[in-house]
C-alpha cells in the first residue's frame, strides 16, 4: 500500500497494514456512508487503456468512542481509493487519499472548527 501521509515512507507491507488496521479498529468505529459498489475502471498510465484496476470515492464516518470522562466524537472523511490486481484477482497495490490529519485533529479536539474559531 502506498503510504500517503505527510513524512511517511513510500509504502507499507501487508504485515504493516494488518497491524495498523488492527490498531485503528481497536481505537475507532468506522461506518461507510456511501455505496462502495460503484467501482470505476482504472487505466494503465502508459497505454491509457483499461487495465483491470478499480477506484472508488466514498465517505466514511469515523467515531472516537466515549470514555468515562469524554463523550463520543464523530466526523466524516471523504476518501479516494484505488486497487491494482494480479492475474489471480488478488490486490497487488492499494492507495488511499483523504484528510486523515484533519479527521484525527477533529476527533481529538483540534478540529477545523476549533482552529478557525474567531478570536474573542
């Protein structure tokens, strides 16, 4: 998987992805808000012909669950995701783009509304 975060390395291995996903699923609740069934065909960047890859655009609601001292907090992130496949239909390359920093800042109390609030 291409690691698209600021300052990140070029890619994540499958083992790194599994560990990261496990951490995220333990810490946050995720709900897809748009239909991911609408898969758009991808093209080879050199030939510009369909190559079997797919992409989609989705909106996800991400929730930081409540604790004894905090209320739950949710936000929506818009994602673009693409997948390349091998001849057996297995994913060989994945990339996802979205404002992950923004959603994390929002969930943990430093979201856009706090950063852009007018001064008193």
